[in-house]
C-alpha cells in the first residue's frame, strides 16, 4: 500500500512546483491556523501543516472504520450511563491520578444532586492505525470523547489534494478522492441538541482555550450553525466563572444569555484547571444545558476505560443484545493491559521491561506527547513497577504501520521528503433524549500523517499534519 506516487516523489522540479500551488490552494480553501508568534489575532495567519500528496489507505480498512462508528457511538453512550462500570473501572486510577479523581468527584456530585440535563450530545473521533504484521489490520489507537478537533479544517483538505494531483497530471486519481465534510456533520448534531433543548433564544456556547491558534477549525463548525440561524458565543472557563449562573430550574446563563449547548474545545488537560475553573466546570455540569460531552462521557474516553473494555466479557455486559456490534468493535482492538497492583500487572510490567519496543505506556492524559516508548518506557516502568503510581498508566501493544514517502508542508520548513505513517480518525455524532437515541451517525474522517521519527503527537502538537486518504 506504500508506494502509490513513486514517480512523483522522485521528480524534484514537479514536487517544488506542486508544493507552491498546494500552499496557495490551502490558503485559498481556508486550511488555516494562527501563527505561534501571533496566536491571539487573525491579523496574520498561515496554513495548517499538510501533506503534499494524499496517502494510500486500504479501502477495506477505511470501510471497516466507517462501519464500526455507530457501534462506538452506542458503546460510549452506554459507558457514560453506567455508574457501576465507571466506578469499578476507575477505582484504582483515581487513587493515584489526581486529574481523573477530580473529574470523577464532579461526576459523583452531579449524580447525587440528580441530573438536570435530559438531552445528550456526543461528538467523538475514533482513531486508528493500520498494523502491517502480515495482512494489514485496522487497530484502534484511542477514542476521543472531548474536544476532538480538525473536523473543520479537514473538510477543506480534499479539495487541495485534488488540485495538487491535477497539477501533477494525475487527473484520474484526483477524481477518486472522496468528499468529506465533518464540519457539517458535527454542526448537525449540535443543531439537533439545540433544537431538543427547546428554547429559540438560547445560544450554543463554544468553550475555548485562552490561546486559540486553531480557531479556524472551530469557525468551520460555528459558521454552519450561524447559517442555520443558531446563535453561537465563544467563552473561556474564566468567563463562565465570572459571568455564569444557574436559575431555580438549573438553566445556565452566561453573560445574561441562556445556554442550550456547551461544546467543549477545552477542559481535557489538568493545566487549565485552577480552583476557579474547577468551580466553573462544576457549574456547567450541574446545569440543564446539553454538555458535549457531559462529564460521564469525558470519563468514558479515558485510557483506563479503553483498556477495561478490551477485557473478555466486558462489551457483552455493556451492550447486551448487540452481538454484531460487539464483534465489529472487538475486531479493532489492539492488545491492552492493566497495570493495576497484583499478579496480572506484575507479569505484563515484567514483559514490557524485557521487551519495551513491543509496547506503548500511556498515562490518563489527552492531547499528545504524554506516552512513553522504548528505552524511556523501560526506565519509567522500572522505577514505578513496585509503587501504586503504576496504576495511573496502561500498557498497549505498539502498532507498526507500513511507512510511505511524502512531503510534509509546514510554514518556514524546508521542502524535503519524509518517511511517514498515517492515523485515520472517524468522527461520530449522536444525540439522546432521555432513553431514546434520536441521532447516531458517522460524520466524516480525518487522516493525519507524521514522520516516523516521532513516536507521539498530533497536529496541534506540531508533529502530525493534515492529509487526505487515497483508497487503494
Ligand atoms: P492522546 O490522547 O495524547 O492523543 P493517543 O493514545 O492518541 O493519546 O496517542 C498519541 C499518539 O501516539 C497517537 O496519535 C499515535 O501517533 C501514537 N500512539 C498511541 N498509541 C499507539 C500505539 N499503540 N502504537 C503506535 N503508536 C501509538
Ligand atoms: Mg490521540
């Protein structure tokens, strides 16, 4: 599957010309990011990094990833409603991981008070790599249940790659690139939740970071909502702390406006939470507003939950009566291992110390750059193997995709060929009202590609770049 553009990759003059066209096409199409130097304004912007060429993706695995997305939506939704499962699964983790513990405390507090929220909106992205031991296999890396990004910008990358292929004389291939519009799909889910909340006056609130380099990605979704005459506001946790309140029936007001939907594009790393922001988070969770995600769904996306889902029998308990969905879900799992105290954890820790290149060591963190590999994995595991701290991590089999040559286009970087691997994400959207699932869809895809020398990290972390799948 690796070598689809061999002739092009070797033609330096054609590559140079195509790269210049590609960069301007990306700017014209709105594949944009604010710059590191001026992250607070849109006065000066640049293109979001992307590949010169679309990357080959096996058609069967691409279709498999789409076919399992509604099942994953069902599963995440089921986990988020299963207090007993979340409690049991996270019991060991919250003893040692303060961030998960604080989220969990809010979760319990909200349940004790009784949920005011009756409409639930999930937007997730399930990420995969193509393992190439023998025949290529689809292997889930993780599922992101909060702030899954790049659905906006990637709605515009296929047009850029289509043009590049045309410039390179690959007209036939260009015509095969698939349309892709996650921004529309995500907006559809948000609009549905807004409608079911049932107040024309109420707004959709994007909860955003202090530094908003990736604002254009969010604007793609935002503008889809404005086009449906849904009013959008952008607020930070600090704004919610200062301007937020609940009325007697726990309707949420921020700066005088009633909020129907809170769409989190922030809130998944511990660093953003000082005492005031924790208070703001609690206020949001207690409210009647539709949180995307609610705190239970955020917890459903932890690495610890992912690892427990792979235990024999767990999916059957969570999704009774759905044997086909369970089979499709399980077929995407890589080996996942608990490091909880006890014999099972001791055994796998010893195995990983002896053969670290087979595994990835993952803490309960999101956003890239937190996982450990190779020698570093060995060192850390040696140090913590007899301490409770071990429990804050999980182990996973390392997926080894087939590399392919491509050019990663990045502002201020030289044009050079890189050996690359790709990660495919499928966006899922669902809406539940009480016990009734009123919407359950796959909403589009995201392909991210990085040079093989980087073990970890996404687009926002400056490692991976946007790509378009070329099905083979
Ligand atoms: P995060 O929540 O930080 O995004 P991920 O589990 O997605 O955590 O890991 C971050 C990156 O590390 C992934 O995008 C992928 O490039 C790499 N990675 C994660 N798990 C594996 C694995 N099992 N095998 C190979 N690479 C992995
Ligand atoms: Mg990830």
